[in-house]
């Protein structure tokens, strides 16, 4: 919706200012948005929906995506940890990593609108490895350090040395040490000890619980490597065993709950919020798969709306790309009939409120001083909320359509319910707080 302008400053003056600042005029931004929406919902034969805006959408989401720095040797369980936390396959994770330095790489999830980023330092423990370059890059990006160690691997001094270096520079950073591949220390024919016994820190309590003496010794030896680490940040140890269904070890996510509890206790709030939202409803596979995408695109929309006028072009394109992504997850094509039914279910009042509110928020951002703080924050928070609610309503609509059912009232209620929880999520992710300390555009 085209916002109205006060008589004191006409649209020509606004457009002229945009040109002087090297930005596209407003009408060109609106045209770009319309083209992006069309391309996202009805892609060309190339199969790349909204190709001109894909990189921009991902970049906006990355501005608020926390980074978890995975520190460990090759084959120490980093990929398995990402797999269990995100639900991605090992192949998807391997293909999704991109290089940052000669020995570091990063995995964005979801790739098209990241909710969280996993940074992997690969050279630890290898001959001639110099951590200086990786440290210089990683410590600027990381929000949490997670160390991975195979439980029966005694050669962990190189990893501990890097942890000491990190804590000398950042004594307040918490460190979570994940001790992996526990089954390698089990006696022949034994399985996981149930219930999970490793909440007991003292070695003396593990033996009576049924943990083999060999495994206990190895776990405790690794922990002694961190005894002299400086700093006031917590150091927490979590033994886990993450395997595949065909490996013969059940449960395949042994220790997952303990890892989540440790993260909730010591990780920064932004990391905890992201990790808690990597999956959705456990009883609905498609909704669970769609949830991080909804939150990622909503984050991108909120980030785009922190800047004056920019949201007018980008937010509609982000919302359209979200709908396209959800359609792919549910296996439902967004043809004009489906879009019409979805819009009808949302109701004209809801659509008008979103459109008019969007125009008013964009106009507020143009007000000097106010628009750069409170106006931008309000716009970002509401763009996040409406995009999130739109995505949740679309999930409900697509889920019913997939079974041949129709529930317009349920779609409208799904939007209303999601809108209420979205404002809390925006605050948790720092999107609606202009003084959160995060500077948009600083994340690579």
C-alpha cells in the first residue's frame, strides 16, 4: 500500500533524497517488490523463485541469527550434533557448509533464511595447524562455544589449548563440552545405561549407576584438561551418544535432553531461543519441518524493516517467498485459486489491517530521530509478527488442503494465535529492541 505524505514534504522530495543517497526511488522499490512476489509464487522455468532477492533475504536473516562455534577434531561428532539439533540429514549438512577461512566453514539453518548458524573449525589436532586465522574470524561471530570430544579419545590437548586461549580473551564466555560416542566405551553386548546417569558429576556416582570403569576414567581424564582454564564463565560437560537408526544403539539421541538443559542454563538468550525453535510440533511432521522456516523468514522481514523505506520493497517479497517455501514443504502449489481461498480465509479485515499498518509504519520510519529508533523498532517488530502469523496460518491452510479439507475459521484463528506469540519471539531475538546492541549488517 502506498503511504500518504504530509504536505510539508512531498513524494518528489522524498524520492529526490533517495536518489542523492544512492538508493532506488520508492516507485522502483515497489515495482521490484511486485516482481519479487510474482517470481516467488509463480517461479519461472529456471526453478529459482525470486532469484534476485534470495541472497538479500538470507543476509537479512543472518543479521539476527546467533552463531554456535563448534570446536573439535575431525570426526568428533560435530555433524551428528547439528543433525540431532536441526533434523537435517548428514548429506544436507555436508552440502550446506560453506568455507569462511582455509580451515573453517559455516552451516546456516535454514539455508534460505537462517535461524541459527553453526561454525565449524576443522583443523584442530592436525599437524601444522595454526588457529590464529580461525580464532580471529570465529571470535567476532560466535555467541556460544561448544567443544566436541570423542569420549575415548585421550589426545585432546590441542583442543584444550584453544579453549584456554579463547577464555583468556573472553573470560565471560560459557563453554559446553560435549563428550561423544559413548558406546565405544561400553562392554561387549552392553547398551546405553538407562535412565541417563551422567547428570552425576562425580566419578564415584557413575560406576554404581552402571557406567563402565573404562568409560568413567576416560570422561574424567578429559575433564581434568579444563581444570586450569581461566574465566568466570561456566564450563559444563555433557556426555552424549548420537547415532543413526541402523547403527543398533537406542535411543539414537541419547543425552539430547541433558544437552538441551545445559544450553538453557548457560547459553545466551538468543541462542536458547533459536535452539528451542529449530523444530515445531512433534506430532505434525510437516508443521515441525516448516516451523524454523517460518521463524527465519519472519526474522528476515523484521531485519529488513529496521531501515527507512527498505521494507516496502523487501518485506512483501520475503512473505511471498515464505509462502512458496511452505508450499514446497507441504507439496501444495500456490495457484491463484489456492491464494484466493487463503486470502478469503484470512479475511478482508486482517489483510487491510496488515496493509494499512505496514504503510503507516514505513512512513513513521522517515521521521528524523524517532524513525531511526522507536519507529524502526516498531516497524521491525510488527513486520516480524505479521510474517510469522502469515506463515503459521499458511501452514494450517496447507495442512488441511493436503487432506482435502477446508477450515477458513481455523486459518483465521491460527493467524490470530500466532500473532500473539510472535511479539514475544521478536523480543527474544532482539528484533523489536533498537538498543539491543546489535548493528544490522555486521554478520557476514
